[in-house]
C-alpha cells in the first residue's frame, strides 16, 4: 500500500509542480492526477493500534503476580510480553507520504552545503540552483497535499444479535477507541512531516537568497570558527540542528553588515528573508539586525560636528532592540559600541531594559550582569570633576535616565551602593536627586545623608526629625558637641518649615528647642567637670557617659 500511495502522490505532485514552475495560475484538472489522488485517499486505508500479545485472562505472571492490564475482562498485556505499549500500524497514505518525502530529500539530506571542506578556499553553494528551485516546488506541493489530507471517518461495526454484550462492547466501542487513538497518533506524525517539508522549503529558500548575495563574500567576513563550521555543515544540519542555526545566524549577520550603508537594500533583504524564511528569520530578527546596523552606522561617524547624528542613530537602535531584548546576542559588545559613540543615555536604557527583562524571567545573575554595564558607563562621569561643563551635563542626563529606567529593587540597590561607594561625588549625586528608592536606601544606609537629602528637596520638617533622631540616639558614638550641632541644624530646618505655615513644624520646633536647652546644660556640666577633675581617671570615665 505504501509504495502504491507514494507512486500516486508522485503522479499528482508532478502535475502541480510543472504548473508552479512554468505558470502563475492554478493547474488545470488533469485526469491522471485526479485519479491518482482518489486512489491515494481511498486506497490508503486507516491506521490501526496493535496491542502487545495478551495472555489468557486469569493467568499469572512469573512470581505469582497476576496480569494487571485488562479491558472488559480481556487481558491486553501479557505477563511475558516484552513490549511496553501499543504499536501504531500507519495507513498506506501516511507511509506513502513518508516515502515520497524521503525520496525528495534523499539526494541532498546528507550533502554538504559548501563546495569545499577547506574553510579558507573560495566558497559557494554546492547544490545547483536549478535543482534547489525544483526541490522547493516539490516540497511546497507536498506540504499543500498534506494540508488537504483528511482521515476517513470510522463507523461502528454492525451489531450481530447472536453476540454477547461483552463481545459487542469489545468489537464495537473498544475497537473504535483503538482506531481513534491510532488516528490521533498518525495525525501527529503527519503534522511532523508537514513541518519537516515546510522547514526544508525554507532551507532551500535561504540557500537561494545566500546565492544571490555572493556567499564567498559573506563567508570571508565570518570568524575562523564560523568559516570552518560552514565548510562542514550539511543540508540536514541546516534543516534540523542547532549547529545549522548557529552557522545561519553568523551568515545573516555578515549579510546585514555588508549592506550597512544602504538602508533601502537592507530593508529589502530583511523583507525577503522574513517572507521566504520565517522560521529562520522572523520579525524579531528584522528588528535585531536593524538595531545592530544602526549602531554600526553610529560608530562609523567620527566627526565631532556630527555627534548629534550619531546619538540620534544610537537612540533609534535602542528603540529597535528593546522589543527583542531576549534575542540580543552580545549586550556587552553593544554597550561598548554605544559607549565609544558617547551615547551613555542609550547605553543605560538598553542595559537596564535587558536586565529588567532577565529579572522578570527569573534570571537574577543575568540581570545583575546587565545592570553592571550601566555602572561601568556611569563610573567615569561620577568621578569627573565639577569644572567640566560637558561632563556635568552628560552626568545629569545619564543619571536621570538611570533613575527612571526601571522599577527593580535589585537594580536600585546596585546603583545606589555603587554611587555611595564612589565617595563624596557619588554621595552628592544621591542627595541631589529626588527619588523614593533613594530615600529608602539612605534611611537604612546613612542618616547623615538622609537629612541632607530632605533639606535639599525642601522637606525641612523631615530633615529636622532625622537630625533629632541622630542627636538623641543613645548608641551613637558622636561627642556631645556634635549632637548639639545636629540639634542646631534640626532647629534651623524646623524654623524654615514653621515659617512656611506648617502647624506641625511649630510644635516640633518647641520640642527640639527644649532638647537643645537640656543639651546645653549637659555641655556646661561636662566642661565644668573637665576643668575641675583634670587628670582624674574616675572623672574621665564619668564624663564619657555624658
């Protein structure tokens, strides 16, 4: 049956292939092709499900264990059976499709794509273009026929009154269930054949596209490793392996790089790949390569007078790359290129976005790596002196982008700890920028910076409250004179808040003033004790408690 169905399929597809190759209209009705398809569908039969040979009901397996798999009183799994599960006997139509597909792919399946095994030789596609064009059409027609394939409807067998209820159930419902399961399994196999045929069509299309763009020129742009891989890649690798995908990615990157200076041609190539090879090159790949091309164009601008143009290209590149952040192959390299252009804002935007994407996916370490690129870009700006106006403007802009690009607590902890560790310059930046996460960070990290942060942003009552807390902390190692200075600052901030009409600040001012009076008394006592008992170790210990 399978060979007959394969022959019928060959007769039917040849007619369609001829019309696909030589006309742009649907093929006319052909008596031979129509008859062949009728035979293919009707003669193919239906799949069946065979169960392993069963032992008679009630028998026991070795060791005394009874057979465990039964259906309405009949054992379906013998104790001595070596088969683990049901076996599908596919229909002749299915096997005919498989034979026909194997016959189409056999001439090229194990063939090398490149003409030479030497990676350094002049390379071109080994298979002739005429053969690839015809193979593409044959595979496309087969995929269409698979789409038309319909499984025959299985009806219940006619009941024989002389049979018992148990026999009628077994011969009727159980057999229908087996046939339905066989059809389900065959359908999965047919879908897999359809996917293989479609993937092979796209592989052929990809080879044709590469042939149109001088493959030897593209291969020469590859790394030594990728050139060697291309020389060893077979057609089966191109269709169905990660190795093939890796080589194709390198070739496509070289293809887009070769047209980096021609956006119109670049768009045309991208559209062609997307329409003819969607599983190799989808919409995400178009945006990815467009973004990478824009970055290369930005890096090619060396004139200081055109810096604005370079920054604009970098911004466009980041906009293209953000929707495909998970597909970016080398974020570190992209950040280096953006940094060389001076596009720090764009660098921070894409690095933080990629980090947030990775963090949402549960990859915290990858997210930290992405966030670290932001810190590397900020470090020279943070450490630069205040006299450089250009650096100061870039610093403010970069920090504004850094503070507004994410809601990740992991990211903000890394950023704020980094700024805090940079010393005075970094800590001043923390104080100067209003942000809820900075407030929380300073509350836990450094109260002396927190009150400055509040005062800087007009939250004088908050600043006064922090200063009072610091001055009143019994565990603080600060001397009494410093505590009095903190209370004086607290009074100053409370007065500013009270003068603005804050009734709560007026009440708080009286409280701080009372504490200041107490502190001044303590200071006079401390000074008197120090003068009266100078050199007395017991007195020195007592004054320490004050």
